C-alpha cells in the first residue's frame, strides 16, 4: 500500500504540477518545503546534521536558516523536475548558465569521451537537459533502482524524455555499458557524492571520512576519458548556475586502487568547494559520513574508547 501511494504521489506530481503556471508551482514548492521544515522530520534533521559539518561554526539559528533554505532549494528541484518535460527548448536553454564550459566542450571535441561527476547540488536533471538541448549532446547516466518498480520506471521515462540514456545501478552491467559509450567518444554523467554500494572509496570530506563511488575514476582510467567535476547552485534568480571544474588527471604512478583513491579524493575536494559556497543547495537528506553510518567503537562507562 505504501509503495502504491508513493508511486501515485509522484505520478500526480508529473501529471499535475507541470500544468500549473510557473509562479503557482514556485509558491507550492515553498509552501511544501516550509511545512516539511516545520515538522522537523528525519530528513530535515539529517540535512541539518550534514550542514553542521559543512558549516561547523554555524550557530543553531544559522543552521535552522540553512536547513529551511535547503528544503526550499530541494522543493525547487522537484517543482522544476515535474515541469521539465513540458518546458520548451528555449526555456531549457535559458534555465542554465555555466562557467568554464570549455573544459566540457573541448573534451567532447577531442573525441576521447568525457565523464561528468556531480554532487546532489541544485538540479542536475536541468543541467542534463541543457546539455542535450543546447550542446545537442546525448549522454548516458545511471539511476538507483527505486521501490516500487513502477516508480523506477517513471524516473527512467522522465529522464529519457530529456534525452538521457538511463542504465540501472543494479541488476545489469552498467559499468561495461558506460565504458563502451566512453570509448566511442560519448558523454557519461554520474551523481557521485554518495556511495550506494557500501564498497566505495574512502575520502576526507569536510574534515571527516566518507565514502564516494569509485566508478567515475575507474571509468576514466580504463577508457582514457576526461574526468570533470561539476557543481551547481541557485542564486535567487530563475536561472540555475554551474561550473565545470578543471579535469581530474590520472596519476602517473601507483596501483589502480591508489590512482582511484587519489582521483576520487580530487572529486570530493571539488565537490566540497561548491557545497561550501552554496550549502543550502546541497540536497543531502541521507547519512553520508562513516561516523554516521557505522557504530562507533564501544565505550566504557568512563567515556573512554576501549
């Protein structure tokens, strides 16, 4: 019953919200965000906990402000995503403005393939739609298998309608397919700030250890593709902003695991720059750091670690 209700709610979003005038959709998003923030549910509390690591000197009042702005940013993502399939090509082109895009366009022109790696900042679907519309460049991505299966199918259909090829994160041979696309000179885009396999690469992230997926670095090593971090943000205007960071190079020495670790850390460092600059646009409502994921060592009654 819960799965059917979840699927029905998302279906209503795509069928109903996209028909609303844009100002009405924006107001609806802010209203839902504020209600969710006031309820102080699990997602809001986790967001606030994550933001406390990003802005360690923030007062409780500042954290509350950031989490409220974060929920508004998160709902803006959803309102935009529900409406994206109905946007005109001009609306998509005018909805994003990027800096240092030459890293991407030069990489595509070189014909060796490009991997774009992004954190959960602002609206990565809009950025992808801009790439397929403005640059006329299709790309391949990977989607987490959601429950129920009908909801996963909705997300696949939605992203395919924006010009993306979508592969399942599990239950298939995604890595091999991505490598083939890259060897053919194609583009791969991966959201890469949260490891879904529990076997990712450990990185230092805002002063503590987290895991991030090894896929982007491994694909770049195995195919010779260019690896580019990308960060996105909102600035109070209808136009989302973004930056393509300089390439992450493959180290000249070291084992494959060592190279993967160094490259993933470089991605994490680039992500941290964008998140620190725009913490309210980081939509991380899940546990990320190992200290939050795993039980801490047992402590004796005196509070000393045993």
